C-alpha cells in the first residue's frame, strides 16, 4: 500500500464531427464532470478518428475541433482537471498505431463486432477505407499511450476495449514484461438518449438532436414536436409511459423523482395531458441549458483563449504519449540512437 | 526553363533485416553510386517496414540498422550526397500513413499483386498482420513525404508505385490542387542475381548469399560450391551457359565483356573446365569486395561516428518529411493551431 494514492487515469473524448448535444450530455459529459474530481482525465478531440469516415469532408472535422472544445468548457469541464488535447497533434498516437498494426491480424479486425455493425451503419459495404478497418488499433494506441486505466464506453463499444487489451497482452508478451497496463471499461449505466423523434440515436444529421447551444426557442420547438403516446388522443384516455419520448427525457433530466413517479401514475390512469408534461420538460431543459449556453457564448467570444487552453493540453498530452512510445520501443528492443 | 536545374529527388532504401549482399550490390547499390552524383538521393533504413513481417523479432530489425548503414558507407555511398535516415524516427511517415489509410480501401489493398505474392512467400495465409496489408500505404507515405520523383524498383514492385500515385491523385483531388507529385518508377535493367545455389533469390536465411563483408575464404568457398552445368561432366564436353550460375555471376561482375564472350563460346563447344571459370569469378569478386570489406571494417571500428552520420541524415529527413506533412494537412484543410 503506497501512502499517496495516485488518481487513476481516465481517457475519453469525442469525434469532432459536430457540436455536442443533449445525448452527449446524458451519455458522457455529465459523468465526466464527476470523474474529473478524482481522476486524471484526458479528453481527446478525436479529429484523426473522425476522418476515418469523413475523408471527403476534412474541413468539417477541422472546424468542429473548436466547437467541441467550447462544449467541454461550457458544461464545466475544467482544463485544470481535465486535459483537453487534439488527437492529430499527438504524433506518438500515429506511431503506436503503425507499430500495433504488426500485432493484429486483418481477420481479427474484420471480426470486431463494433466495426462490423458500423460498417453497415455507414453504408461502406465492401469498400471500407483501410483507416476505418484499423480504427480499433488506433483506439488501442490512444488508450495505451495515455496508460488509461478506465475508459468510459457504451455497451456497444466493449469490443474496442477487448481489442486494446489483446494488443496490450501481445506487446507485453513480446517485451517479456508488463510495459503497458490493461484498461477497464467503465460502462455507463445510463441508457442512450433517443432523438426527439424517438429514433434510437440522436444525431445532428437526423435533425433530431438538441445541441447544447440551443436557443430557448429551439428547445421549446424541439419539446413541442416530441412524440408522446400516439394512442393518447384525449386527455382523459389512459396513456403509455414506455416508449413515450417525453417521459424518456423526463427520466433523464428531471431530478424530482417522486413527482415524476406521480406523473407517470397519473398519465397511465388517464387525466393528464401531454401539454403539462411538455411544459415540465421544457422548464427542466431550459434550466439545464441556459447556463451552458451562456458560458459557451462567453468562451466563443475568446477563441484564442480557448485554443491556447487546448494547445497547452495538447502539449502536455504530447509529452506523456511520447514517453509511452519511447517505453514501448525500448521494451521491444526497437532501434534508437544512443542518448547524447 | 529555369536557369538553375534542381536535381530530381530519388528515394530508395532497404529493410533492415540483415547485412547486404552481392544481390543488393548488383540490384541497387551500384546504381545508387551513380545516382548520388546528380540526384538528391535519400536512403531509407526501413526498420518500421521490416517489422511488418518480423514482429516477433524486433531485435533483429534494430541490430541491422547499423549493419546496413555500414554496408552503405562501405560501398561508397557518401552521406554528403546521399542522406541516410531511419524510417522509425520520422514521425511524419507514420502520420501520413494513418492519413492516407482513409483514402485507400481494404479491397484495393487486397488486390495489390505484390502484397498477394508476398503473402504467399511469407506463409501468412489468412492471418496477415494489418501492418503487412497496409504496407503499400506506408510506402506511399515514404515516397510522397520525400516528394520523390524517382523510385528505383524491380519489375515486381511496380504495383507499389502505382498504389502510391493513386493516393497522390486522390489527395490532390481532395485538396483541389497538386500538393503532391506523382513518382516515376526507375525500373532496373539488371535481372535479379540468383543465389549461389542457383535459386531465384539470394537471401541470408537460404544460406545462398555472399555478404558484402565476406572474407576472402568465404568468397572462395561460395564460388567453389556454385552450380555450373550438371551435364558438363568432362572438360571436353560441350557445356551450357544459360542457367549456369557461374556464368550468370560473371555476366554481373566481369567487366571484360570480350573475354567473357570468348569464354562462353569456348565453354559451349567444349574444352573449357569449370575450374577456370570459377578462378576467374573468384578473382573478380575478391577484387570487388576487398576494398568494400576494408572500408566496412574501418567504419565498424567507429560505430559512434557512423551513428552520428545517420542521426544527422535522419534529422534532415525529419525536417523535410514534417514539412510535407504540414503542407498536406493545410491543403486538405485539417485542423491546425494558429501560429504564434
């Protein structure tokens, strides 16, 4: 037992393909606010990974580096506690990826369930870019370069952690000692927030997302348009809570659990109108997003200040990840120039 | 017409899996000695590529970085004229590889004839490492990072140049301008030197190679053991020149063409013994290799000096390749921090 306990390292982040939205808040940002209090947390702006399926629109990926940074700062992620860094500016990640690719077979990558599923979602079919097939290796480079001990993921991302740990074991076996730690998945207990249209995934492109920067009017419109129970035609009819998007959102954002349970019971037996529910949800979302929107607007007025924060974080991360690369190379006995 | 003509850039190099041998001398080193006189020549010690099929023996790859460097210096490659650099110490190459992997499909890589053939040779079958499948992309990164205009290759490597140029065109199309030049293959007119046993490829592992550092006795033994014409049993018998390993070597190393043609004619009609031929070849090889062996031994006594030369070359190459990476990123509109 060492007397001083070093807080564990958490690696998390986002692909920079668009500003973040309520789904990100519920699924990850909220828990990151907690994690940063007693972990060494690294937030990776994953622009290199975003390119694996946005190669024909690199400008979009670049523009959203600052958007996601603004979202981080707006929700209260604190650069003093959470290091924000840009993936494409950490050369050790690319070098580790290339190295690890020698220790993973093509058929192993093709069997990765997450990759398989996403190949379908993105409509790549047969012609997957090599970068897309290999992105689990790049993720392993990310995770190991930071020596992350905990990686927050959804259930569907568990195979990525398994792939990373496989590479860790392979490298450690080759090195004959434990140069890299295995990572643990920190699986979110929160279900994924559906889009405002009730579809399974909230996304900007589907037009069913409420961005963190949404104006009061945008929030109101989004709530107004939400599906409830299509069979609940008259206020006096009994209504269904399950699959009712408004209740799903109230479950995610209403902290008064007792009142919420009463409302559900009332709705089920009939006599509670959708308007009451929507007003309640609107109030909750307005209260949540107002300070986030204000802070975001403040930071957005100072882009140089924000980019300096990100640059400083990236420099810290560059040093750390380079150190890991050097360790891995030395452990494998790869070539290096003598020092001095 | 510009008044000052900049010499074209040549990129070439070797995988660092073992010391170089006579096959390398005939196939590439000799022409590099000519090229360095009127080209900007970069010699890449391809240790990262060597790992793609030597992942279980990284130490071998590392140890041979200095061996190949010694071979270069021994044959007369001049660090003032040919920049010697270590692939694994040029981070821009890994970064360009990762970037280009987004612009090449897996099925395109699987169709690469060179990769297909080498998969068979190396016995990978189904379980190819991802790094091996993607090594044509890494080669494209090498070629383009140096903005190489000429790349010396054997016939069998032509698909690699084609793959590289495909990537160049894809990047230029994405960028909307010609940020990268296409490379031209400089196909060697010299056939591949067979092993001393007559097998198609000279290689250390097959035990049929004469290393550039071979001792006089090793050269003598190798020549002595060479196959001639198995049907040429008595000196007076007519002998065959085609497929006769000693004549193949004489073709490669004997500069007195007239005498050589006379010998061939004599051998064909009968009356010329193998011993005479072998003595002649031995003399030619001893004369060729003696100064190379001596210079190699001299340099080998000063490993720090040699490594300083390679380090200086690597630093020059690192700056050049980083510049190309920055240009490509800017042309694609990828994220960068504002300067200052």
